C-alpha cells in the first residue's frame, strides 16, 4: 500500500536525520513525544533543546487520517471527504547567528476519491550572507532535482522564492531552496524523487553548520538574529499553508508550532546600518539571486 | 462631516492618553512617526520604549482612504468600492510580569455606498491573576456600556471572550473586557459611546498599573511572561482581523505590528507546575469568568 511505503520511509528518514544531527551537535539529544490524532493515526515528535549548536528544533513525523474541513475542501476544490496525510517536517534554530536556520518538509496526501500527491521542499534562512554557503545549499538541491527531471530545479527554486515571501515586508524569508506541491503522476518515480530529497538534507546543511559553528559572534549579531527570527514567526503564522493545515485539522499544536524560534524580538523601527553586513542580508532577501 | 469629527476626536484622545501614560511611567517619552498612506491619508504612530514601566508599546492613530481589495469586499459582502477608515489603537507591554498588557482600539469605517459603522473595545492580558484588577477593569467598562444602553456590557463582554480566543490553544488571550464591531445606527449616540470608551481607558488601566508596578518579580515570573507573550503573537498573527485588514490594505507595517511584544519565547512543551500561580492563570483563560 502506498501510504505504508511512504510512512515507513518518513520514519526511517527521521531516525537517520536525528542521528546525524546529534552527531553534528556533539551534545544535543532528541527527546521523543509520540502522540495520537483524534480521528486516527498520530505522530512522532522529536525535539532538541539547548544543544551545543541547536538552541531549539524539531524533526517530526506524522501520519494521520481525518475528514477535510469545509474550508480545506474548498481550497482543494473537492467535496469534503476522508484524507490521509503523512509527512516529515524539520526546523532547526541554531544558537549562533552565523549558522543558518534550516527547514525541510516532505509530505504525502491521499484523498478518498483516489487522488494523491506529494509536496515538500527545503529552504535556508541565514542571518548573515556567506556566498559559499548559499551556493552549496542550492547546488545540492539542484543536483537532486536535475537527476529527476531536467529543468526541474529552476522551477522549484522559483516556487520556493514565491512561497517563502513575506508580502507585507517585501522580503523573502531566507535565501530559498526548493518548494513543490501537488506533485501528481506515477507513484514510483515521484516517491523516488521524494526519497532522494530526504536523503539529501544532511548533505545540504551539515557542511554549512560545520563551516560556521566556530565563527565568532557577539551581542550585535545575536540581537540581529533575534530580530530576524521575528520575520520567521510572521511568515509561519501569517502565510504558511502547512501551519494553517495542521492547526485547522486539529493537529498537535506543540508539534506544529515547534517551528517557531525559542527567543524572538520585535523592536519598533529596527533597521540595519547602511553598508553593514546586516543590510547586505536584507538586500539579498529583497532580490532573490541565482545561487546554483 | 462625520469623518472629520471622528478623526479629530481620535487625535485629541491620542494626545491625552499619551500624556497620562508618560506621567504614569515617570520616565518614558513617546516619540512620533507621522506617515502617509499610498492611496490617501495617513497616521501618527507614537511609540514608547524602555520606560520605567513600559518595555514597549504604541498609541497610534490613522485616517486613510482607499479602495477595498476583493478579499475585503467579499468579507464585508459588498462590491469593491472606496472606503474611509479612521482609528486609534493602543498596545502596552510593561516590563514587569505583574503589570498586565493592555489593548484598546476604536475605529470608524465609512463606505462609498453611504454605510458606516464603529468598532472597538478594550481587553486586558495579565500574566498573573489579581482578582481586584480584573474586577476593576471590567467594572469600568461595564459602567461605560450600561450608560449607553442597559444590557450592553453583557453582550460586549461575551463578544470579547469570543473574539480574543485562540482556538488552537483552547485559551482566551487574556481576561477579556469589551469588544464590538459593525455598530450601525444614528451617528451621534454611537459617536458619544465611542467617545465615552476613549475617555475611560486611563480609568480602566492606570489604577492597576499603579497597584502592581512595585510588586516584586524575578526570573521565574519573567520567563512566564515571555512564554505567555508568545500567545499574544499567535493571536495577533493568526486571528486578529485588524492586523489582517491593515496588512491587506497596505497599511504601515511597523505601526500595525507594534502590537507585538518586544521579547518573546517559545519553548516546546512548556507547562506550568500544578497548583502554581501560573497554572491559575491558564485555568482562568480556559473558562472566562464574570468579573464585573
């Protein structure tokens, strides 16, 4: 059964990613909270807090059954009906402002009417721009996309820039990556692509983490990070479809909102100094670049 | 002209409230940012930061003209058309967890088709429950409502409990107050009620501020406050219609989001100790009480 294949893959991916992240952090250990969904299924939330590198983060899997709410059915342009949704979702907020925040998500949805699709992506949210990091991240995802289908990367890169965009700020959330949704067609090649994405996460992120983890930083950089984390919160609560879907379908609130950063600041009128490295980031977020 | 009467009142109310708050704080001074709206009109944002009592807050007025976006017109069940909107909006985040956060808003909307209405309210978000504070706040608002119309307080109190509710948490944002919207009818009595509301803000809040400002607190109480402020952010970004209206109509982002607290924490799985004063608050937020 397709849904079992997918769920099993997400669970084993969660295991291997958590192992790799614990090893990279050197101190952090994930703790697990298994939970059940009201209408069937459940999830395995794994949280890391107060690590050497990771201030807070989570690697969560879930596989739930339910009935589409009217609002969701309308958005999907189908009648209210039963659905099955499985996914893995990962957000890591490092303590150092020199190490970027990263997000990855892979998901599978199946409706009672037989329709099914995959969605997902990966994107990076640095606080300071290091060109080689941005290039590395994008190149890994380009390779995965192009192995699946020529020209795919350009499309998914553009989708990512469009999706992770804060309209009210005129800024991207970060330097992007890839984003896809409603990937329909033959199950096997699509599933193979999703497996390849899952298998590439550590390659895309850990080299950056290792390169930046010992970079010096102080109060100024921390202040900037806390300010930028505010934008992360704004995006997730104002725009993110996954957050809205989870909260609307009665998902586990703590597991959904583990994507929010541990400490955040909003300061009225806070703007970076002209010519500073902070301003450099804002410029990059206002005009998405071709990194790969 | 109605719109001039209302705008003039909001501006003078802003002056008198800011004076009273500066005096109460003893150190803080509001700084003013005037701004213009793309499609006509503008606002007067007044911000306080790093006061003796107020960590951050704002008392803003605006009076803008524009054309309803399709989404807004649909929500109001009218054709897209020109509108005029004026309002005063106030949010104060004190540093001390013993002093509650307070929010007040009064607004006036006028459509090209001749329809007009008032909306507004006031609500209190304490971090610890002091019964006499809650009773005081509600009694002030009850008096204002009952002077306008017998039975009005009960209705607006219930609307407030319903509006400031975080469905995903099953919690109210605070201990409520009053909330009203689409107040239509004869202009003069409605405007008189709105003026009475504006004039009652300082009575409703300053006695509480004075009573609590010297109460001792430490790291534990601060931690709890930062955690609860996360709920404030969740409400404002996920549910608040005013925030959505402002961002959708191209309002000034910094003025709209000044409602967000200056420092916030999200900690996975954070729960108050059984029997603690922190747990007492959560119980109150889960079951709205009759305070007046």
